[in-house]
């Protein structure tokens, strides 16, 4: 059984953000949700140009956790980087509508 791939297939079928949030609420522990949320936030911060040291100080986490995110974002083929670029563009469009 390829559980990570199977889970990826399940996640890919969920196209409603509210349903996705509910699914994640059901399958993740509070600690797992906190860890994933922190990882996403530090990736967004890195992508926005914050320094690793500033992020470490703000969230009181080790530079090792942040370095992993930094390496991911430096990879031209990074899915995470592409998602963040799309997330950034979506945010800009929403701000233009206001």
C-alpha cells in the first residue's frame, strides 16, 4: 500500500475549501494541525522575503525547520513554490477587487 500517494489522491478529489478544512480537522490531531499550519506560515514568510533569523525569533523555532523550507523554495521545480506564487497572485487579485 502506498499510503502517501493514496492520501494525495483523496486530497486531490476535494475541491471545496470548507470540505477540505473539515476533512483535515477530522484526520489530524491538534498538534499535527499546529505543525502543518506553522510550516505553511514559515513558507509564506520565506517566500515574502523574511529572513530565517527573523522567522525563528518570531515563532520561536529552530533554524533547521526554516532551512528545510528555504531549500524547498530555492528549487525551480518546487510545487510548494508554485503554489505560493499562485496564492500570492490570488491575494493580489482579491485586493484589487476591494
